[in-house]
């Protein structure tokens, strides 16, 4: 850890809908009239903001533009924004094949999502996160055109990559089809600390060179590259959570990425086969929240300042 670098902790939450998860597992979708379609906003967001308030955390909430056609969702988002949480872009419609789209559709996903968020909260997003964490140089070109300050998608965990590839490879044997896709394996060579990408987004540019935006990678553990996201932290025994948190305090930047699903219980989703397929729902919500809280408190006790991703990008931009 360089003495010139700030010790920063950013916690973000992707507000993926329940059907986004069902599609990953190739399961039947919740029907439009089912109130659980909006469970990420109606149940998860109030829990998310209450949890953050207890810890003094300013969150970065990544929002899908299509969900803002419902006024109740907009109201939840405005209240979160009023409490000081940043509202960032998670695309217009959360297409997992985003990087495979032609440029006009790619632009629609980026600009359309940002416009929807601006219309809802009156402030334009400063950052972007791609569905499934998969980005490309073409997507980065579009993000630069949109003048975002940062992206936070690159996920260079070999364990996450391998597990995802294995699950997708075995789905046909279970008579299921997933909408998810696997990233190019070269992403595993991408930097794990904040960097200013070269024209190749997987490569760090030299000081004063590269793209205008900052990449804030999804957090992985030092050395082994274990995925440090809500799913993993919530499932790990408390002793392992403490060990992982202390390991991650060796870095100058801790970027803890969560999902709305991390704040839902099996009873919120049942009855539906997603309760068996979604790993978070195998552990009671109260237990998961205790583990996430412990992780954050260890970082805070180690002197990490809690900031939004936009604030982190602003601070890193001064010396990258």
C-alpha cells in the first residue's frame, strides 16, 4: 500500500430485479402482476439504507433504467438519494450480452439508462457497472462518450470466473438455458487496484495517458484472487469473514460490491425455485447482515474512510 494513496472503502449495491436472477438460472420468470417483481425496491432498498445508516456508509446504488417507469421505485430511489447515496447507471435494461450489441444498441443501453436516472433523481450518474461484470473496449468508448467519471465492472477473480464457466457449461444437462455469458479469460490479467485504462481496458495506462475514466475493479483478495462480493462474504463463516477483511485491508482501496438479493430472505421470494438456486437465500438474512457488518467494521477500524465510488474515482484521478 503506497503512503501516497488514500485508504478508501466503497460499498455499492446493484439493484438487480428478481427476474434478472431467474434468467441467470434459466428459471420461470415472475409474472408482471406479481408484486415480487419489484422486491428489490419495495423490500431490499429500505433494508439497504437502514443497514448503511447504522454503519455511516454512503452507498453507490447501481440502477437499471427500465425499473424507473414505476413511480414507487422512483420514490424509493429519491429517498435513498436524499439520504446521501449516489445513484449510478447499471444500463437501461440489464442485457447480459451488452458487449455483443451493435453500437446503436450499446449506446441506447448506456445513454438510455443514464437519462432515466437523471429524470428520476435530477442528477446525472457519474459511473457505470456492466451487467455480469463484462465490459469491452467498445463499451468503454461509449462510456467515454457519455463522459462518465468511472466504471466499476472489471472482475479478475479466477475462482469467480471458473465457477461461472462451470455452472454455465453444465446447465444444458439440467435442461436450462441461462442468459449469462462468460468474459474473455484475459480479464484475469487485468489490474486489481484502481487504474486508468489504456485503449485496451484490461491494461493500465501510464501516468497522464490512457482513457479519461477511472476503472475501480470489483474487489478480490490479495494473492489468491478470491471474490470479495456480497455472495461470498454472506456465505462465509464469521472467522473466515474476519480473515478476508483483514487480508483486504492490505490494499489501499476496498470495493465491496453487493446486490439487492443480499438483503432478501428466502421467505421474500418463496414459493419459487429461485429459493433453491440462489446461493444467498440458503443463509438467513440476519446471519448474512451480521457478516457484512463485521467486514465493514473491520475496514473502518483499520482506518478506511467510507466514500462513494464517485468520490473514490475523484481522489484517484489526481494521481493516476
